[in-house]
């Protein structure tokens, strides 16, 4: 099915032009100013203002993009409340995409935590009260299941001449650490697409955020007369699977080569959806594969900086949900590739969930977790609590782990007793409290460093201020998925990957590990600075593109040199281009 480009489309340009010298449009006046991809505001030149009917609609001065960013930054700083800043940034994105992305680029450390984690979580919780039309993104609801292809085509018409390079889709059941949020999850998709552009240069008009409205089980949303989503309990079982299948079939029909990013699906569905469709479309789940890749890169870098190997580590993961199991699975894979057997690899990893340490006698243990359940014969010396569980502190005292990873959303779980026990058994403990938002972190870096005598290597899921240790300020690395998924997604789209293989993800995390300062100096941060994210993302993108070529999965590149050309052509920059009247 063909869908014509909108009237503002680049009809005079070749279909492969990514960075036109000029843009042609039929839009005029206020209609042009209302288009976020074309609006330049006060940066329209005198000639453009005359030709496009803008003279009376703009102040006299012609300003540069740099001047506009300066004004926006001053306005942003006047706002104290993070949610006000979020609303300000959202309005800017809705008005002027290029200015929004340049502003984000130039003030990344201040603005990224606003448009992405941790502030986006609070914004999602207030979605019903703050929603405004239009809202960038697509809403595909269960009652319209029979028309999903038609509705998806409507949304794709936004991208002009081509299907989008990337669809970022959620059903909003597992948003961050706050769970089911109904259609408010569209904000996480919008935030992550901003990160794709910021970090890797994905063209923001070549991607679409999509929320699959399959209902919500939140009683407060169902009872809220202002909730704009489908006010019904979530689809489950066969009905849910049928809806997802219909959506994927629509994507295959309209955009078979699009990169499909699955985001914040519930634990029960996240892995099922990924495994069901990853060989039909280039599919990636950031909660499973992105989080596991970044956490594994941190562990690899920390071990290297300490002069150790991954096989020497004893790893405890507190939280056996989607993220925790994904990390366990990824580390086990890396251990196997390092020469261990599958059994030996799994025996380096201890997983803990609500039932305590996973044991072979646990009833109803999910099949994917059974491989990490510890045999009873090795647990005789482990103390148990009143309910028969082996808790975190008991595991730490018995195992003496060198690596402790938190994906539990249990605030304060890594308390003083746990950390001191770990520090007693490991000279330089590696501790990653990854749960976010900040209020759900298993520990704060200042406490971890104080309780370990300054010896811990720490990276967190949310941003934290630097910590002074013995008079020396230590920057806390944020184990942010933005160091991995943007480069991986851009590369997959650029070379036309037919699927996202595990080797491609391994290539991504290894490239990231090499960029982590602690890999060379254990006193250095355990993640790169956000200001280095564009350089890191490029290294990740090249590694992923090369892996796709080597595996024969790249439709648009047959060599590493051609992969580089494709990456260069696909990389967008936040700069204004001349606009001509058509």
C-alpha cells in the first residue's frame, strides 16, 4: 500500500538524501511555523521570510541557532520544578525539533535527566492531568485492532517519503520502576527517541513513538474521568497475543525493514514478544538487552581496571525480573564465550528475587529462571529467615561476592550491613544499584563509598552528584542505557539489519566497555561522562554495523567500509537548512 508524502515533503530531492542542502515546502506563514520539523522561528532569513509569508509573524531580528539556544537555556534555568522543566522541554520539541535537539546537545547534563530518567517517570504519572493535543506519537487502541494497519499508515505519513527507520513501542505495563501507567508510557518513548537523536544522531523525523493501548489495571486510572486512554482492564492471554500479532503484521506490511524497539513491557510479555518476533523484524528490547549490555560492560570494565577477568568474579544479582534475569543471561553468555561451560558460567551467578535466593526446590519457578536456581546441596550453611527464604545479606555473607547488582526497585536494599559484609569479602567490591527512578535505588553512592571505606567501584541507574572520598571528588558513573541502545539502533537501521543478533549486542557492550574510564584506572568513573556519549555511541554503532556485516545480516552494506558510509549518511545533525518555497 502506497501512502503519499505530505505537502511539505522533500518532493524535489532524491529518495536517499539524508542531508539536503535546502528543503522545499508548500507551507506558508503560520502553517509553516506550526511544523516542528521546518520551523526555525527567528532564524528564518530575510529572504525566507519574504518568500514564505513570515515577515509580519516574526520579530525583526534574524537570530542564529546559538542565540536561540542561549534564550532557551535562560528560560529553562528560571524554572525550579523538574516537572515544569519537563513541560517546557516538551513544548519546545513540539514547536521546533532542531532547536530542541541543539538545546539538549549543548546542555546534556542538565536537560537529559529532565526529558528522560528520572523526571520522565514523574511526568508519566501525571499524564492524565497534563495531556495536550497534539502529542507527538501514535496511539493504537485495542478496540481498533481490525484497523491497525490503516491507523499505523496514518502515523507513518508523518515521515514523508519513506517508512520510518525506527518504531519505539510500549504497552506501558512495566514503566521504569513504577509499573502500569496506561497510555502515559508514550512519554518514555518520546524521551528515548530524543536520546537516540542526542546520542547517535538518529533523524527525529525518521522515527515514531507508539503506545499500544491494551487497557490498564490501575484502579486510579480506570476511575479517572480525565484519563484519555481505553478505560478497560488490560488484555491478557490470547486476546493480548492476538493484538500484538496484529500490530507486528501491520509493521511487516508497511515497514518490513524498520527497526522495532520494544520498551517497558511487563515481565510476562517482554521476553515472549521479543523471542516471538525477533526473527521476523529487527527487534530489540532495551529492558532485557540494553540494560544487560550496559551492566555487563560496567562489570567487564571494572574487572579489567582491577587486573581481573570476568571468570574470577562472584556475581550476586538482587532482582530476578526482566532486567535482572537479562543481566544474568548476558553475563553467563560472556562467561561461556570466555571458555566456561554453560553450567560453570551459571554457577558464577546468584539470583535473588522475592522468594530469596533462587533454589532448585522453589515451586512454580519460571522456566527461564530454573537454569540459575542453586542446588540444595550447596546451601546447607546458608541461614534462612522466618519464612524459609535465603535473604540478600545471608547470600552476601556466604558467597562473598565481588559484584553486587540491584534491579529490584527495593529502595535501600543495599544497607550498611550488606555493604560491610561485601567489603569484608572483596578488596574492591563492584556495586551497581541500577533501579530507578532515584527514589527506588538500592543504595546511594555516598553510603556505598562510606560503608566500603572508599573501596567500592560504583555505578548507578539514576544520576547522582559526585562524592568526596578522602578529600578527592569521585564522579559517579550512571549505568545509563543511552550509552548502548542509540548506537545499536542507528547502526541496525543504517545497514538495514534483518535482525538484531546476540553477537551484535555483544559487540556493542564490548565497544562500550573499552570507553569506560575505570577500565584503565579503577579510581576513575565506572561509566563515561554524558558529554562523551556521542563519541561512545559512534564506537558502538561501528561495532554493531561491522558485526551485522560479518554475520550476513546487513541488507544495505556488504563491507565494513560500506557500513561506515551508511552510518555517515544516516547521522543527522541539529542545524538549520535553507528552506525554499515550492
